[in-house]
C-alpha cells in the first residue's frame, strides 16, 4: 500500500522551460502526449517527491526513502492511477537515496525471491553487518533441511542485475568454504535457483526491475556500499523540492500545459 500523498496543482519545478534544447534537467518532466478529455489530462505522468518516508510496497517489502524524485505513470495510458491498485502505476525513479533494513531484506529474500514451490531455501533471515556485508541464515534442502549461513556482499553487476556474492558458507554449523574450494564445488552445485526474478550461478543474481511486487519500479542503482542505495537515471542533476513539500512525506503534482 502506498503512503499518504499530498496533492497540490502547483508549478512543476522540473518543468521550467529549458535554455537549451539538450537540457538534461527537464527531461524527467511528464509530457503532454494525448488530446485532453474529461477523463484524460493528456499528460503521461505525475511527479512524485518523497523525503524520509518508510515506503511499503506490501507487508514488510519496501525501503526507507531518504529522498527521491520520480514520475508516476499509468500502467495503461489514459487510465487513472488508483493507489489502492498497485498494478495501475509504474514508478520511474529519477534520483534518490534509499536504505533496506533487516526486516525489508528478510521479506524480499524469504517471502518473495525464494518463496515458491520447490525452493531450496527457506526460513531466511537477513542481517546487515557493520562492515557492509549481509549475514543470511536459513535452511538449505540437501535431502533434508539443514541450517545454513551465507555471509557476503551486495553489488551491481550491471544496470539491471543486483548480485549477492557469498564469501563465507556454513552448512550444519560447519564452515564449508575450504571444502568447496578443494572439491571445486560452486554455489550453483549446491542450490538450483532459476526463476524470472532470481537465478544462481556463482552468485545470487536478482533482476532489479522485479525485485519487489507491484507497483512496477524502474530505477537505476549506482554503485553503492552495503544496504544504502543511490538511484540516478541521469535525467536530473539534483532535486528541486516543491514549495508544498513537507519536511517528511510525499508530494505529487501534475505539470501544467
């Protein structure tokens, strides 16, 4: 469920007429793309600004928004965005900074990425460590369910893939790193994971665009450390907060014609 939103029909601070036709500053602004009707403004989206918001997609899945500028676009052009229907909107993030805490990481790993019939992992709990690594505890299926610990780091493989690389593996409370190296066994030999959301080669590779349930999130994660992520699609150089923006919360507005 999306947080409460302040709606003000104010001037869009990202839509000032550009001095040069190649201005990157204004490319994030919604565009007039269809004729105006009683139900359709003809604008392809609304701007959303968020600051210090605990953004919950569903249950515990979400992230803490420190600051963000994004465009909300109807999933079906010309249709209304219904905030009680997450499938009705796409969120195109232009710039921002977010954090995933233990509760939200656990929800993503345990109740979304690996909650499917035949999953080799269950009862997962993710704890960020002081050094920026993640410690993931749970159970791995190896004929029977055995306790498992994975310690490693998150990083971006490319613009579309977020990767968890395990530097340390424990199975049934026994360190398995040296044994796996000696036997030339990789993670993919222990676990079989290949879904539209995540797959396992030497690392757990997650699709950024499918990392959470709807609403669809389009975001470009820049190289970050630990569980703090900077988002930047290079369409705005910085966030110009609207005059209506509260110290904490969300504000949305349409661009005037």
